[in-house]
C-alpha cells in the first residue's frame, strides 16, 4: 500500500469554514468545514449527487460559495490573482473539452501558461508528461480524435507538466483502464504533493488516501481517516450496502434495500 504517516504532513494550506453553495433553491454543498494539510492525499467520497464535484468547483474557483469562507495558502481564496493561483493549484476535471484543431503536444502545454519558464523547459516538461501517459509518440496527432480514456490521459499530462503544489482531481480514474489508473495515481502519490481527489471507487480511494471527507446529500457527514469515515453504519446510510472497511479495503456483503 502507498499510505504515508500523517505525522509527515506540513502546515494547513487549504481550509473551509461553514462553506455552502446553492443554485437557486437547490443546495449543492451545505455547511462544510475541514482542513487540508501540505503533503496529504485527501479523498472526497460519496455517491452520485453527494456534492463532491460541486465542492471541487469551489476549490478551483469555477464557482463561488454562497456562504462561508475558503482560505488557500494563508489568504482568502477570492483574493488570489488568477495566474498566481493557477501556478499553485492544478485540476483534472470530468468535463469534456473541445480539442479539435490542436495537437496532443499543444494541449499538454496549455496548462503551463501560469509559469515563467524557458521554451526549452516547457518542451521538457511536456515531453516527460506525455511519455508518462504514453502519448509522446502520437504528439503531432489531432487531439480532437482521442477516445475518452486517451483524452483523460492527456488531461493528466497537462497537470503533470505543470506539477503544481496542489492537485485537484475530479474522478481521476474516470474512463481510464486499470493500468493507467494505477500508473498515474501511483506517480502522483509518489510525488508527495497535496492532493484532493473525488472517488466513486472506495477501494481505489483506500489505496491512495491518507484521509477522507464523506459527502451525503450535499452535506459533509464525516471526516478523518478512512477507517473512521467508512464505518459500517455510514456505509449503510450513504452507500446503501452492508459492508466493512478493514485492511485498507471494503468487503461488501450485500446491498441494503
């Protein structure tokens, strides 16, 4: 397993205090509070519609909280300059992108806009990232013709080329086959950077996460270690399964009807 001891983690770099977000009358995140420490790998867990993606959108500033406060690197999130923030925090999202007319190499380099580095360094970063996701040999191809899984690998190449201080990953295993799920997540985990990632697959989360926030119906119902968060009672309430978390894995007995 790839867990690191929590004693190795640094100072708090992201914090949420009573954060809520709604679209019209519909609450998508309600009264959420937690901290993320430097070097930790935090999982956002919960079923579809729990609020995981909405919470990530608040963290990477696509949306603004309806109420509450988010602090990043010691100052309010909304005070950060766009370019400075983008250099520190990178994302891999679930949304589809229009890539037609751009080569694979060009798309991989788009995420480097906030960095002030030489052309040679940019090229080196892009090459290393594309080699890792195994798309370097196809770098001159039109990115618009990539499959869903290949496009997801290309988005990983973007964030790996940037290599920010914080990785925000929305369902990072989405569309990826098993080989790339483990290859890419193992690589990011080994970097020791701060990661906040949403997962549907609890067992995949158990392999990588040092801690977790469990979401249910837009609310945070638990936070802490996976053993604390994924109690049999919460697995039954949130995931509707009779299951136990033990030895860094979930043993599912039956669905709860």
